[in-house]
């Protein structure tokens, strides 16, 4: 029986089942390379196969993947049966450079957001692309000081989970047009399903109109929002609506731009040559009157994030 099991190990497809777990000290970690199996690793590093498997709680269905981090046992360790569960190391953080061990339910986008690194930098650091699959146990390199050649892109942050809190109401922030590189300042006034924003000054309004061909427009363009050291992918459609620059913001008014008619004035920034607010969308943000995803806005967000 043991000979048959060893043949399976040498084939590199199935790992021998061991009963119980180990209470041991570890010599360190090993990053799995293409073509590796537990048997090959044990031979390469002169480690007892049974100890290596016990250290990683390997079973018959256990498969290891290139890039995965596995525990290396101390050859002097004493093994014993133990029904308690082994604690799985999730993250090791030392400054701005560390490793992240993928957990069940993780995605590359989710990891980039939780670790505060752009998706493009995460992909470049680990030689991956947006279609790459990472399995639980896979070790990713995180370097918050790293800037890839794709640093022109922004983070794709879910509007409802993150972006609305990073860009809160009352925030002033810089926006850069993805294609021209020209920048201007915006102010988030209102908006729940997406951000309703206003140009901060008349000069900002002039820059916006120049970028969009000299006029206000419903045309969506990819932009990068810069706030508190973060670069966030977004989409802007600069057609002012629902406001009157001559009436205090928040007051009832008989006229509002964009044929909105009577209602609450959404224009809070005065003297900016803009009546009302314009629409700034982020990943998964929705419309107000029609709360669905706008495919053009989402396409622009992905362009700004470098996601195909």
C-alpha cells in the first residue's frame, strides 16, 4: 500500500493522506515552483516526506500550486498526532514590503483594495494579469513603494463599499483627464448612488469645457481622482443639472439647470460658471432616477483602472 502511495506522490498529482496534524517548530517557508510536488520538494531540500506533509496538513486531495507558500519543518522536530486545527498564517507585515497569503474568497481586485496598492502594481509585482486566478495559499508580494510602468492608472474601488467614503461629501479633490493629462479641482456636493460634484472655481470649469471640446457634455471620459494620496479610477460626464448658481444651495428654487424645473437647488459652489452638479461615477456606482449600472461609465472606469 505504501509503495502505491509513493508512486502517486512521484507522479506529482496526488498527495498521501496522513492522519492527525503536527505540533512542531518550522524552519521557514518555501515558495512552490512549477512542476513541484511534496515529494520533489522533500528530495530537493533533504526533508523527510512525511514530516513535510504533516507540517502542511496534506491529504490525498491536496494540490499545491506555483507561487504557493508552504511550511518547511525543522528536521529535529518531534511529530505527534493532534486533532486541533493548525493556524494558517494570513499576512506578514513589515513596513511597506511584505507577503500576502491568499485566503478563500479573495480576488486580486479585493486584495489590491484591502492592501492599499493599485491593481496594476499588484499584477506587475507578481507577473500576473487581470485574468489570472490565485488560489488559497498563493503567496503574493506586496510593495507599497512600488510604481509600475502603469502608474498612470487608478484603483478600481467599489463605490458602495469604499469609494464613497474615501471621497465624502464636502471633499475637495484633484481630477485628471486620462487621455489629455489635464487636471482640475472638483467638490463633492451631494449624491448617493454616485457622486454629484461641482467645479471648485470658474477656472476649473473652463478647463473642463476645453477638455470636452469647448462645451458642457454628457460624454463620459475616464478620469483619475486624487485624494489623500490615493489615485482612484472614475468616469466623468460634465453636464451641469439640478442647480442655479444664483440661489443658495439647498434652498427651493423655481428654476434648475438641465430642465429639472422647480425643486431643491443642488448648486453649492458659487461663482464657478456652472449651474448645478455634474456626474462622477466609480466602479459599480448607479444612476439616481434609474438605479442601474451605466455601461459607458463602467467602461470608462475600467479604462482608468487599466482593466480590459
